[in-house]
């Protein structure tokens, strides 16, 4: 179904005047050039008949003809553009004025180009078109006897077809003929320019664009910023948010992105859609983007004055995999909860020089002195400057005016002075925005009028005057005094002049949470107002309405607190501290606090100032300690880490302040606090990758990225503080020492390579190594040599090689710690080879395993060395303890003696951190020496109260044989080992030594334990697993057990999630349910799925692959089970597959059409309807293409005895049951299916298609209108 929004017809093309028609053809050529990667500067138009372009109205030239186009498939193309009709009799004179062929046409002949006559006055049939083309050929026959020239005649219908291929130009045409779409505009002058002013874009180095990613805080110039934005938006599916105060030139900057006269790589002006939310566009921006994506249109969408929620929704649509859209939205502020695919930029005010130039450009009569005064007053705000400049008449001066006089002049604007208008503006500015339409007694205007002491009708009229004078903006029913610089000054004046009690009573007693939030948001900017500060202090006091309930705020209260916090950060921090220290303090600072993340964000923002850092840090630490260390999302820990890093920290706390805060945690007696402190110490040593998702804004308070080093000396000073403290911890002899050594080692490479802290690192390394050998440091140095050695200066590399030798382990104990016990798994780091020896390093893993094995052999023979390293062999994370354990068994003078020592030490270690890898390795090594010892050891482990719970791990490591299986049965009888420990049988082909019989017997025993069926499922799945090309044969015993398991295994697996469970079930079903022998189990499985779904206990969307396998292997049985008589279908309401598997492959697609039809024919009166209810009869042959009817549709309808009823059911199922984006867009896509049937040879189908299409279109219109109204209501808000 064609979208009327992107439609234009020939009659509308005919309404264009000569100049616009010529411009249209030029824009179309440019659009084609850009689309196909050609330089658009090759398109020329607008010259006279004697110009060098050959006198064409439009001329296009490219070295690479565009074969994909109908009109630019030659290197040179000339267009003669005519508004009047061009019958054949006029074509000859047009091409041969004075009887001679035009020179431009001769040039085209010489270059085998194309000559096109464009006539919007003509609408030709095919025969009329041929006559015009023949007349063109006759005119060139003498000069082109071999028909080298390609000749084309374009009438208005064909022009319209070409325009429809470039939807943005549809907007352009509609605007030119006076039929603009509501609120949508093509590329043109979007930015406000005063009447008579010029639209020239003025460059200024003082205009700064910040992207929130650059580590420095200087931003980039406008010229560089335009380049960055163009690069960002040139890629589809990208979303950009441009923010900045009102009047700083955001819209004009966006307009410049499409101007090829500015910089390089301008975005295509022929592929852009612009709207301003204040214009109440229809369709709304989200719906517009939905439609652009649905139709596969490539474009840039610009949404001005775009609220955060609208941006969030639009960005999600823009980011879809099938999208060709890039999005840039413009707004005066930004929220931090934007989608991750959004890149945020902030534009800051121009310097006074640029504003002065702008004033002189737009208002030439204003003197240089007055322009300077205006620029100074405007504070870099172009809109304020222009508004003020517009009040100055010729011969008038304001050079001697005070700021207050200029401020008043903004409101008077050459009218009679009116203090009443200013007082109204002050009252209206108390809120961020207000409903400007309703005037009833409870309306927002009435409340504001009561504060101002005015009649609501007078305030309404004054708001209208303010809008006329460009001091108030509207979006739908909402109004806001803007720019903010003006509104904030007015609001401060209102608070100064109106009794505080009057203001507060009016707002707090209004019953309107929205209005109170809006007032709080205005206060957000007024930290310089004594009156605003006092209001917020009262609210945050221990008995204030926010301060008293800080630990139990509603979402409304939290929003207010976030808004007013910048006004009084000290009092805000005190209120949060009281909440944290109160009787509910533990819950308040925990994850159970629904505002956990909001408080964390607020505390971090307050910690920007050094005077608040310690208090903020302590609070954030409490919040952080409530978060799990393995959580994917750790707001407080993440904030603390950023606050402790060198750059983009968002705080001006000194390095020493931060070190003291970290040390307070590290020196605490709590292990959790110590670990948090060590994490933050790690963050303080980061020198490579700095990033932040924050914008660091906080009301109207000046903010930047926090402390940033300016010189290498600054960098050195920072790391002297934190490396010094890390070294202090590292030379101790406790757990913190171990972690500190690891932290320094982990950061060694970046500190050496990026921070250039060579001297400091050498000193620290020697001192740590002196305290005790620093194997982690040696590994880190080797890593640095391996990855960076070849790029280093010789002197630098020599220093690193010297350090490597100093740290290199030299005795057996040191080598054991370095190779076997160290936590690092970087195989290349430990290699005894030079960087670049790739032949050797490719065998790194095996070589290191061999080294560890040999070390184990040597340690087993050296009792002093063995006793020294013994306590360290069970620390969690040792890289090669398994192969070291093998070596211990190989070299042990007595297997029993070494094993007993290992076992005693293992039992004495912390069970939470215990690593038993060395014991497993020892059993593997002992197998080659003494199987009897291994059997006896396994028997003793089975009887060991402390280790019996881990017995399956030991048995699997030692290998599975008949005795091992017997022990596993005994272990299962004991019930000490968690059932999931037996999953190890599935790993690493451990089960392969067993034949099917013993394995199945073991699996049956496992199945009897709670959750055992899932473990049996995992093992059986791996038993059937085959590597590519591998052939396996299994006995019937295994297949029978698989069928038994499938017939009874629970279908709702919570322990690991249903998705993996469902995949395993599908795999087992494919292996075990084939053929006649699988029928009974398949039937039982189908019935369990069906009944579970009917009862609501099983969700079929978890099992698409399993359902597909069942339908494929046993189609008739599948149909009988799911679609024949049973309770779930008695009412005909339960649509298992269409509803539950909307986004998955419907299992009926696995069944041959003929099988389906044969099944239906057995009970035709019922079954045709059942299939109509459940099957999907349309699909997309290509992932992004149009829907098409499947052959099954025509076969089923043709064979059904109750055709009309079946068609009705199919029509009812056309709606999507799950979707993203706009519902009506999906309906439109499906409605096109019925358009294809309107001319079908079957009259019943034609009638059905027409009737269905009728109500579908009505439904689509209703849904479109509903969504647009909902979106508009959301989008038009200023807040």
C-alpha cells in the first residue's frame, strides 16, 4: 500500500513555476549523484543559454555514468526544462533555433551523451511520447546519423515518478506549490533569521562543540564539529543528540551539515527530513521514522526541539537492523538515560566577537560600539542579541545603557514601556513550562496568575504578547519562556518581588505534581538567587518536606530532589547522610532502594567540588558495598572508579584527597571494604582507556570533566601518589599485598607505554621484588616486551630488558610461582623467547604445560621447595596447577606421602576460595605409575566427609571405567555431591570410555535425583555430539533411554534457563525420535507441550526448534496432537503457534503442503478451520522485502469446503501479535497482501480482498491517528 505521505502526482508537478521546475531537476540529478557516490559538483543549473554548460537549463557530467538510473546513464546529460507543453511541432524550433542545432546538443552528440526535454505541461500517452521522441530524433538526424545521442522526453507524470524515488524532494515540491505537509520541511533555511537578515554561517573558533568522549575539556571548533557530525551521520542507524542553551546556534549548525559550501563531505540536502516539534508535525517524528524504515528509504532525519523521550523512541527505531536512517535531534538540555547508540554533543555559546559580527550582519545600521554592547549583554546567545538589536532604531544608541535597561528593552521592543508585561513574564518563568491554553480556576495559568496577583485572562493575553515578541515558545498546549538566560533572570526577579509564602502555598497546595516538578526544575538554574537558595534549604531541612522523608521518597519526590540539588549541594548531601545514618540506613544505601541509581548519580555530581569529595566518596562507598561485585550493572562502583581515575573523573578533588579516601577503605578491617579500595586503586592507575557516559552538568553551576593533567609533570605527580601507595601495600605480607602486586602488574604495560612512567616503575619494581620475588611483575614486563618491544626506542627497550632480567625467577620456588601458581593465563608472557618468534610462540600453551609439569617433578623431589609452595597450591586461579600436579605425581618419591600432604593442606584451605586443580592433576599423573594407588585414593575420597561432595570431579579426572562407574553410583547413593557435579561426565569426552549399557544405567540413576533429568539431558546430548566429519554409532539402548527421558523430563527448567534446555530437547529429539520407534515418545512429548501450554505452565515460544523437529519428524502425529479435538481448542480461541511463535519459525512450515491438505481432508469440516487458525500463510522471501502469500494459502483456500469461513479466519489472523515500533506500520505492510488479490481470477478471493482491505485501511487510519495523538502529547512537552 503506497504511503500517501511520500506521494506526488503529475498535476502537482505542473503547478511548479519555471524556476522551481529547473531547481527540481537539478536537485534530482544531485540526489542521484550522491546516492551513487558521484561528486554532486558535476551538476550545474541556473545559468543562461550562452553559458559554458552549453545553454542547458540543467547539465550533469560524470566520469562514471550511473548505469542504475534511467536518465544519467551516460557521462554527459543536458536537460531543457519547459513549463509549457511541448508538442512535436515545438520540439524542432526548440532544438534548432534559427535552423541550427544548438551547440550544447552537438557537444552531447560528440560525447555520446543524453539530451532530455522536460515538460511539466505535458502528460503523454505512450503513443504521444513516441511522437515527441521521434521529433527529437528528426531534429538531430543531420548531425547524428548513427544515433549516438540518447534522447528522452520527460512529461510531468514521469517527473513525478522520479521525484517519488527521493521522498525528501516530495516535501520540497509540496512546499513550493503551497501544499506543505504539517510540520515537515525539506532542506531549506531552518534556523531563525530576522527579517531582512542574511543566512550566512559565520565561523568562529570560540564556538565549541563537546562530545563527552574527548579526554580534554576544550571541545572542538565549529568547523571541526561540523566534520565530526557529518562523519557520524553519514552512517545509517546512528543517532546524534545536539544540545545547548537556546539561541547558541544549534539549528544553524545542523543546517550547515547539508551545505556543500561549508567544509567537505556535506550530507545530502536531497535526503533530509526536518521538523520542529513546536510545529506539531503530522505524522509525529517517531511515526515518520517508522515509515521511512518500513519503506527502506535512506535519509537523515532532523528533529528540532526534541524532548528526551521522543529522542529515545526515535533512536530505537533508527537503530533497527533494516534501517537506512540517521537521526539528529536538537534540544536545549539532555538527560543521561539516553539509548547507548546515541552520541551526545553539546554546543556552547559563541564568543562576543562572533555575536558582534552577527548583529552587524543582520542589523547593518547598528554601530560597532552598540553591537559590542549587545554582544556583551547577550552572553553569547545569538537569539537574545538579535532580539535586542531589533529594538534599536537608526540613529539610536545603547552604548551607555546598563544591563537592566537593556533587559527591559527586550520586552518593550519599540512599544510603550510596560512593567506589567515584565511582571507577567516573571510569574510565567517560575516554572519550566506551563499549560498555556486552559484558563479554568484549577488550571496552571490560574495558579500562576494567583502568584502574580493578576486575572488569568490578563496573564493569558500577556503570554500571547510574549510569544509575538519571541520571548515565549509553544509546543501544542505547552508554553515556556525562552531563552533560559532570560527566563532564569525573570524567575529570580519574581522570587525577589513576590512573598515566598505566596509562591510556595500556590505550588504546594495546587495538587499538581507536574507543576511542582516544573517549579523545581526552574529552581535548578537559580543557585545564584538568595531567595531560591532559601526555598531549597527549607525543603531539605530535617523537618522539610523533602529532607524529612529522604529515605522514603516517591518518584515525584525524587524528581524534585534531583532538580533542586544543584541549588544547595551541601544541604542535599546532609539530607542523604541523615537518611543513610537513620534507622533505615542499611536499606536506604542498598539495592532495595528503588532510587539507588538516582542517589548514586546525584552524590557523584555533588562530589565534583573538592570540598564535598570526602563526604560523597563515603556515601558512594556505602552504596557500592551493597552491589554484587559480579553484577553487570554496578552504578556506585562504576561512579567511584571514574572519580578515582586520572581523566574524565568528574571531580576536582586532589590526588592526595583521593588517595586518602582509597586508603581509608584499604586499611579497614572489613574484607569487602578492602576489596573495594583495591578496585579503586586499580582505577587510579589506569592510563590507557578513559571513558565516561556522563555529561557532568549540574543545574546552572559551571562544570567540566574534572581535574585533567596538562603536562607530563602532572601525570608523573599523579602516579607518584598512587603507585607509591600501591607499592606500600605490595611490600607487606598480607592478602592486600598479593592484590596490590597484581594490580601494579596488570597496569604495568599501560603505565610504561602510555603514561611514560619509566623511572617510577623501575624504582617501584625493584622495591617490590626486594621485599619478595615479584613474579607477576616479571610476567608483565615480558608482556610489554612481546607486544611493544619492536616499537620502542633502543634505549627504552634496553631498560625494559634489564628490568626483566632483574625480576626473572632464578630458583625452583620462584619458577614454580611464576609458571604454575601465577594467576595470569597469558601463555606468551612466560615464553623463554624473544618477541616475534612466532614459530615458537604458536606452541606456547603446550610448552608452558610441559614446563609446569617438569617443575612439579622437580618440586616433588625437593622437600624444602615442596613445603614452601604447598600452602600456595590451592589458591584460586592458578594458571597451570593441573599440569604441575601431574608433575608432582610423576616425580614423587612416594605417591602416598605427597598425596597426604596435599590432602591435608587442601582441607585446611578456605572452602570458598579453594582450587583443587593440583589434586586432579596428581591423580592424572599417578595413573601412569600406580593404578592401584589411584583406585584406593578414589575410594578414600568417596568416604571423605569434607571432599565427598566433590567426588565426581575426582573420578572424572581419573577416568571412567567399571570401578569408576560403581563409585559414581555409590556417590549418588550418598547424596553428598550436588547433582550438577555429575555434569562433568559430559565434559571433554569423559564419557567415551564407557559403552552405552553402563552409561545408560548411570544416567537412569542420575535421573532419579531432583534436577537429575537435566543433568542426564546434558550428558546424553554430548554423547550424541559429533565433530564435523565424525561418525558415531549408538546402540538401541541409548536411543530408548533418550525417548524415556523426553517423555518425562520437566519442560520448565529454571536453573539454567529455558532457552538452553529447549535447544537440548530439540537436539535429543532429532537424534532419538526418528521413525516408527520414536512415535510413542514423540506423541507423549507433543501432548505434554500442548497440555502445558493450555494450562499456562509451558510457554511455547521457548521451544520453536523442538516444535519444528517434532513437526518435521512426525507431521501427522504433530497435527493430531495439537489441532485435533482437545480442551485447548474447544472454543477455537487458543492460537498456539500464531500467537506464541510470532517471531519464530512456525512449525507448520516444516510440514509439506500436501501432507497438511491430506490431513485436513480427513475431517474437512473442522480441520481446514484449525489450520487457518494456526498456520501462517504469508512470508517475506527476502528479509527486508514485501510480504507475499505462500503457495499453501491458495491450496488451502482452493480445497476448503467452507471457503468463506476459512478466508474470514485467515483475515482475522492478519494482525501481528508482537511487534516493535508503530503497530499501524506493520498493518500497512500486511495490507499490501490484499492489494495483490484485487485482480485475482477467483471472484471470491477478489471480494474477500476488497472487503478485508477496506476495514484494514480504516483500522490503519485509526491506529495511525491514535499513535500520533499519543506521541504528540508526549513529544510536545518542554520537560
